[in-house]
C-alpha cells in the first residue's frame, strides 16, 4: 500500500455542486493531516489542517477517519475558482511530509 | 502566516552549467527545509531533507553529488544543480516548517522553474 493515495480524477463538476475527495494513508502513527491546493504552475498553498476528527472552513470540510485511515475533503457550492489540484499531505517518519499525487478538480459553468 | 521565498523564480541555462537556487524563511526560523521537484502533470517528489548545520538526507534515486544542498543558517537553504542537463528541467520547490512546532504544516516557496537548453 502506498503511503498516501488519492484518486487523481479529474473530477468534472458544474458550478454549485458538492464534491468530495478521499485520501488514504498507511502511517497509523500520523497525528496531523493537511489538504493543500495547487494551481497550475504554482506552489501548493495550505487549504486546511486536520488534527482531530475534522475541520470546517466555510464551504470546505475536512474529516478524519483514523480507524479506516483516510481523510476526506468536501467542497460545497463549488465555484469556478475552485478548479485546481488538491494535495493530501501526511507527515511520515521524522515528520517528513508525504504527498499524495493530487486530485484534479474542474468546475465548469 | 509564515513566508518562504525562493530565488530565482525562473532560470534558463545551457547544458553543463551549474545553477544555485535559494530558499529563505523570511519571518521564522526553520531547522528543517525540504526540496521537491515537480515535472509537468506529476506530483511533488521529495528530493531531500535539508537540516541546518548538518548534511542533507537524500531520497532514494537522488544523486547527492549532482544536487548539492547547503543549509548554512536557520533561514537559508540552497540547492545547487551541478552540470545541469535538459532532463533536469523541472519546477523546484522548497518548503519549511516552524522550528519547534509539534505540527507539520509546510510553508512553500513560490518555486523555481529551471529550463536547461
């Protein structure tokens, strides 16, 4: 099992839709989890941090399921500007961040 | 939030030359910085972990003599691509986390786009 796995997509959704991504991880000792957003040819930017069961920020909700070792990102009322690649990051040994391959989201009018 | 800068943002060089990329944490100290490489439409690949005052730890398959890393201070790490070749053309990104933080949020530099002709 890869350390961090994501469905690469692309997820192609209309404006206003609700979309969810999952990310599975193998390091059961991980305590903190992150979702980053990366626009084309730009650096990743932190979207949400998850330290306990979940986190919510406006239209974005991240949930953690430790038993099944996955985190999810839910985006409600999708906007055109949400189109990007969403990276799941799970610290591994020595806190070295391990990135998933990213999930591509395309929001269309 | 914490800010990380990279310089240069873009560089074009001839094959065989060496290129140095700087990564600076502007308003915080970072005992550890990470260097990544990203090819088009691919994920970030960790190249090495840069530790202040000690040798960098390289990931498997990354040549330490080709990608020289120096972490001379708590705010500066440099990556030198020696004798660059066209296959080294890529997007190089550094990241840093707050020294002493029990969490591992990464602050990323804006990246350096290297093109080797």
